[in-house]
C-alpha cells in the first residue's frame, strides 16, 4: 500500500481545493499587479488606510495581548508540556533549531532595515522630537527595538505554539486549520478548513513574493556598490534565477539537509559580520546608544504599545507601528507553521523562552551595531540620510559598508548573507505551503519534492517578473498587509483553542502518551 502511494504522481497528491483556490487567487492578484500596478497600489493603499486609521487600535491591542499570552505560557502551569509525547526528544539540536527559527522569523528583514530604520527615525522621530537631535537618536533606536522586539515575536508565538501543540501532541496534520480543531472539530479536514488554509496561503505568498522582490533589488544595489556592476533587468534576471535555483534545491532536499544547512551557515556568518562592524566602526558609540535606547524601550514600552497619536495625528504610529504589526501578522502563518514543524519534542516554556528572550536579544544587538554605526556616520557628515532619500533604503547599508575597513570583503560577505537569508525564508515558505497543499493520506509532514519545487519556482518567478517589469511590488505587499485583518482573528481563535485544549491536560502525569489525552473536538 505504501509503495503504491509513493508511485502516485505528485499532482494527484495535491489537495485540489486548497491548492486550486490559493493558486488561482494568487495568479489573479499577480495579473492585476502586472497589468494595473498603479491602480492596485492605490486600491490597497486606500484599504490599508482604513485598517490603520479605523482599526489601528485592534492591531495594537492584539499585539499587546499576545505578549501577555506569551508570559502566561512561560510562567503558567502548562510550560513543561511538550509539543509531542512526554518522552519525545527534539528532532534538531538547539543551535540548528534556533538558527532555522530566527532565519525564518526575521532573516532578510534585519539585513534590510538594520541600519536604515534607526537612521530613518533619527531623521524623522516621533513624539515631536527635534530631527537629528541626541534625543532623536535614542528614541529612534528604541523604536527600532520596539518594532522588532517582544511584540512581533509574541505575534509569531501566538500561532507557533497552538499549531505545534495540535500537530505534535494531538496528532493532527500540519495545516493552519489544525490550530482551530476545538472550534471546527472534524471540519478542519472539510471545505471550511481547506478554505482557511487557502486564504492564509494567499496572504503569505503575497508577503514572501514582495520580500524576494525587495531582496533582488537590494542584492543588485550591493553588486553595483561593491563591484560596479550596472543595475539592469539582465542583472535582476540573473539574481532571480540563481536565487530560485538555491532555494528550490534547498526546499527539495528538506529540513535536515537543505534548510538546516543554510541556516547553520548563515547565523554564524551574521555573527561574524556583526562583530566586525561593531569593532571596526564606532564601537563605544554603538554600545552606549544601544544601552541607552534599551532603557528608553523599557520605559516607553506601554506608551509605544498603545500610542495612536489621536490629537496631533502625525501619522507615525499608523505608518510604522500599526503597519509593522499588520506585516508581522501577515507573515505569521508561514513562521507559525514552520516553527511548529521544527519544534517537535520541545517544551512550551523552551519555545517561549527562545522566541521571547534569545531572539529579541539577538535582534537588539544587530540594531545597536548597524543602526548605531549608521547614526554615527550621519552625525559625522557621511550623508547616509541623503543616500536614503535619493537612492533608496536598499543603498544605505552598502554605502555604510563602503566607508568601513576591508569594505570589499565586508560587502561580499554581506551579499552572501542576504542571498542565504532570502533562500532560507523562501524555502521555508515553499516547504510549508507544500505541507498544507498535500493530501492527508500522502504524509504532508514530508511533502512531495515536486510540490515543494512548484511553490518555490512560482514564488521566485512571480517576484522576478514583478521586479523586471517594475510594476506591482508595492501593491502586492500592501495586499498581503490588508489580508492581515483576517489573520488577526485566526490567531485569536488559535489562542482560544490552545487555552481550551490545555485545560484537558493532566498535569499530574509526566509520562502520559499522546493517546492518553482526550479528543477535544467534542468539548
């Protein structure tokens, strides 16, 4: 019987409803972006404006509540429960597991915004602070900490732990709808569950496609700065093809070889680059600014978490914080299911500790190093602010690198970092989408290689075409952010489902098997 399943063609192993609906909607949005990119961008900007201004409070409240939820998981009575059987060991070493988690969670975003965001806030600070002032530098760095700190990781956690619990401890399939089993019951495998899976795939493909597109633009900017290669459509094509080949190969080889290997290479490389920039740049300035900013982050955490600027209406929280929360929520399905997939055998408390402590600390160190260096260079007349205004965010980091010791070697290392980070993000995404769109009877935990390849090539191809034609990237990104409004309620429902399910755990038994836990669909 198993041999017959193996011999079934890949296209017959695909869940027709989930794959068909998701792929159809994605292609429709792609055609809209390509043919009417400006109109699509205007439409999505209008919808996003409604969400950020009329429902900004919902995003802010949700983000804060997810932080509270993470604290409850960490310090509550259920922290020692394993995502799997009580006697189950983790599949991956801690380093490999965390490397994959971090690369999927932030990856390319840190590279893109590490220097640019603190610099941007230094020049255009919130709270009516004077631009370019000492206070602007401190609060600007603090806001970068905030936008990439506890709250976004808590958003990821709010989907990761429920999915990990239901998939590994309750034996459900690796699907988004599995996290809603106490609410939907058997309907998680029916049309309702499949439509939920398809809807979340559409949102995450929009987000990942735009990320790949922006990555192509950043690599091209780096090649131009480091090697003097002219930016052109041909360069976009070459970068895109090489990238697609890398992450398609990685996705096909699976978690143990492809994704784990790339992540295990990239995290040490990122650490080496960060340490070099810290000591080759304005070391004490970055350390002091990072330390001071962390104090501002702690002091202003509650204010930042709820600030909507209702009187002055300067637009900072809507344009940055609420947009960021919407973006993290839009990316949550792929990160949530991927982290759930690789976390088998780990306790809830271990997952929470790594996501809410280790990951934010690594993030803050990165921003303190690169953001501190960028602000220092701006204060000393390098003109990074003008570079950002005239040449774009892509160019900031490479202009900064170009003014550091061993700039060519550092630039090459940074380009390699971007390429691998983007590959780990893309292949994680394609692996997850292959899981969700594989039929239940064909072991979706290890989806067919052909389905992984289809999603990888589709994402890479769509992003490459949008970049080469110069249309639709922003519109597609905004569309994925608009889709976050639906995802908010899915995450909240998953949190409710997990709390409901955990009440059924017998905490007095430390060696109970998965089968000893009652079925919760009837609760």
